[in-house]
DNA sequence: ATGAAAGCGCTAACAC
DNA sequence: GTGTTAGCGCTTTCAT
């Protein structure tokens, strides 16, 4: 199949290529007859608009870049799923990049987006993003930038997050109301605001219900099932008193439950466990896992809609950045059903 | 930040823009001094190559399009994860499209890819792709097309799949060797080769071990936890004799286990259950779920590598298409441990 | 080792 | 309602 351009269509119909271009773009000044003739010929010749040429000329690509740590984490693939749907419905394409939690990769992805002249960038930063010239450059070039979940607050750009503080508070409060008193929190050694906010929710809930905060009950490690097990082992070995665990994330919670059961400790009777993320498996394990839902797909849809709304006006960075905060949802299941 | 082009750099250095272009592309005929001066000036002025212009002129975009049914299915997001990594390492970007199992959406995605002049397309077809002019058009335009997992064999394009027949056979054989004799198969009402192949593996395994095939033991429904439950209910209500279930997919297997346990039937003692897909939750449920692993990330890496290898030569469609078939992996866990 | 010039396929301002 | 014209920012061939 030969490559066919608007010139070929024009030649075929004895009109100029600019008329063809207008007809294809449904320009109001073109007669219906011409439009139909053009469309028919275009179809017959197998014409496909060349978006590359169109973008070069118009300065708009109708492409937005999305950078996430990893698609292999269901949280992110789920958000991207939401972003993708909304953006496609509105005529945008998605360029995808995974940072794999590496600052270098993230920087490279953004460089590619900039070179590709994307019309906007949606990102969730890596856990090691301490410097962020690559993000400030986006702003400087006046390319719309939005964050979801993992943000850089200093940057003053629009974002969609969930209220992690409230999520941490709710999880802890739920355990307290169920009568648990010595509540362990398994956190991350990674220094992300979303994690410290959950921790803050935990400590505030303890304070609110007049329970003492005990540093011995707080653990920090990598987000994995393995680390959940490690914490339980450490607690038992040191004979620390505890009757509940609020894990930063469901896989950690899962590991903790496994290890508790392995030691003959019943869940939720002797120890209650609650996670965070509402991973799919939580509803299927035994006991089913109480957790905090983060409204992932909605988060993707919200950030896409926010982009669509804000990118309408040229002065994307002039107003105070809009920060949408979604509400966490408490999912009560068996693991806290005392 | 003003938009800066190679002309700006040229003006700054009193050389022509074509020398700048060559320097930036590390052309061998340019002196090291010039290259360094150009690179320094480019950096100082904040130059970013315009890939749109470059693509228009060169005819290559270094972008490949990826269409999958849904990123919210971990199988697909995991494969895309693999594709993405390999492609980025080789200087390609990924345009992403979800078909949501809709032929119309799939067609639209491919139209966008074609208009965007992608250098190749990697796809996994929807369950309703019975007509496929949109795919033949890709071939006609000589754009490299590759399938993974869900293919259209008639199309004669390279692909990466796993041996579903063997997977079905292995799952069934495993149950038989564990002493199960009346094995139910829960299949899909959807008419995809990957599903009928698993069924064929099932029937062949029965025949191989001299077990009778009983149409009453085969169910067809939508892939969901719910349908797994429905099947168990139907079996019990009709008082059909059975002692094992091979489910087409893990969520179905999960639903079946739940319903068996709800009826006081022990797993794996009274009934053995095996799934297919190796979803993350399988390792965490009680009992842990035996299943067939599909090597998802590897599948993505393989299809990306196949693209890189084949797209090197112009005559992508001339040779017999290379079809890589990965081996399924049997994951033995508690749900079949009799 | 560098310059000159053409043109990729389109959009859009300006004519008539 | 349609034609003319001028680029968008590069790559690439042909000179020198």
C-alpha cells in the first residue's frame, strides 16, 4: 500500500490540497458535496491522516505522557486504566513510561516526553525522587503537569491523592473501637509523604483515644509479604505485648497474618490485622482482610479529568494548583471482626 | 522558557543549522570541537530535540503501539510491564491503548496508531474479534505487527504465546496423578483459541489416562469468581459426582473453593482444585491454590525482543512468521495436595 | 569538516 | 466556498 496524502486526494478530485484538508477536518466553510467526495476518495485510496505532520504544524500532539513506578503493581496499573479510559474518550493518546522507582529512569522518561512534545504529563514520583529539576523543567516549558498519589508538594502543581492521614486514622480507629489496645504499625523505610501521613494518622488516633504511643510497636521495612512475617517474628521473639497490627500495605498485612497463624495465634481473636490498598486478594484469603480502599480507578479518572479541565486555558500554572483529595474507604472484613 | 531550535544554537555559534543537527546526532564527519561546542550551547539554551519534526522528516517515530483488552487484568499489565522495559532499553516509546474487549475500541486504537505512524504494533486481540480488517490493514501498510497470547492465526504474523494445550493437559494430569477421577472443567463461553486449547488439553489428558469424558462435567461461563461458585452450586444441586475441578482461570477456581468450603466440602481432601494464570492471590488464600503459570513478564519481554529482531530487516512479512511458544509452569500448592 | 537546499505532510492566515 | 502561500523543525543529499 502506497502512502497516500491529501495531495493524492486533491489530484484525484481536481481541487487543491487545502480544500481536502479542510474537508477532512470538517471545516464549516466547505460544501457538503465536496466533503462527501473527499471522504469517499480518502476511503477509497486508503488515506490515513499523518498525525506527525499535523502535530508539527499545529504544535499540539494530543498525546499525554504517563510515568509510574511500575505497571506490575496493581495500584498503578489500575490508576493507568482509569486515566487511559478518560483520555481516549477525549481524543488523547497515552505515552507510557515506567520509572521502576529509579530517579534516572524517571528523568529519562520525562526527557522523552518533552522531546515528543506531549500536551501534558501525569506522574506518580519514585520513592527516591529527592531532587526534581526534571519536574521543574516541565513547568518552565509550560507543559501541564499533574501528580497522582505520590506528589511533590513543593512544586505547586495540581494533583489527585487520597487522604492518607485519614486512612491511617480510620484503620487505627477501627481497631481501637473493636477493642484492640496494643496496636503495632508496620511502616516503610521509604521516605514518602503518603507513608508518613498514614503513620501520623496512626499516632493521632492513638492519642485521640488516649492510648499510649510506643515506639517499640512501630516497624519500618520494605513493602513485602516477607517483611510482615519478619515483624511478627521480631515481636514474638522480644515478647512484645500486642493485640493488633495496622500494616502500611496489604502484602505486609498478609505476611503478618500468615506468620501469626503459623505460630498458632488466631486472627482476629487474639490479634486483629488491617492492611491498606485493598488489593484483590484481600477478599479471598482466610480470614478475609480488612483494609483501606484507595479508589484507584477513580483516582485515574479524576486526574485525567482534572487535566482536561485545566489544560483548556493557557495559564495552567497561574492559579493556585487544584489539589483533589479522595476519601479513603474502610473495608471491614474478617481479620478485624472481634 | 522560549522554544529553542537547532537554528538558535547555530546562530549562537556562527555555524549552519545542518552542522548543529549532525553534531547532535553524533555524525562521524563532525569535529570533536564542534560537537562539544554544540552540546554545551544546546544545554545552556535548554534545547530539546523535537521528535515530531524528526519523525516527519525521517519517517520513523521510534514509537510502538500496544493494544490490550484491559490493564486492570493483571495478566495484561504484567505483560505490558515486560514489553515496556525491553522497548525503553532500546530507545522506543510505548503508545498504549485498551480495547476493553470491544472490537470497536480495538479498531479505533489501531486507527490512532496508524495515524501516529508507529513503527510497530503489539496486540492481544479482544474476545469479540471475529472480523479483522483493521489488522490486515496494518500488514498491508507494512507496519510490523505481532501478537501475544491471544492471536489471529489466519493472519500469519509473528507471535508469542504459551502452550495452552499443554497447560490444560498438565493441570488435568496433575489432578489425575493425585488420584482424582471425576474432574470437572470450568471453561469460558467466549470463543478464544486459548480457551478451547485448554479444554482440548483436558480431554486429551482424560483419554490418555483412560478416564471417560463426561459432558456434564464441563461448564462454560464468564470468567469470574461468581461463575466458579455457580458451577459448584449446580454440581451439588444436580448431585453430580465429582472429586476435582480444573478451572480455566484462577478467579473461577477461587470462587469454586469458596463455595465448596461453604458447603462443608474440604479442599483438597474431598475435592481438589487447580486454576490457571498464577494470579498473585493464589499463594495467599487458604488453601493455597495450585495453578498454571503463564510467564507473563517473560511473554512481554519475548514479544518485544521478537519485534526488535524482526523489524531490523525491511521484509518483515516475507518469511514464514516466527511463533514463539512458551512453556506453561505447573505450580503445585495445597489445593491439590491430597 | 561544513554549508546549501529541498522537502516530510500538514495547518492556517490571507486572499478572492 | 475554495485557492495561495508560508512555514512547523528537523533529516538528508549534494556540493565544496
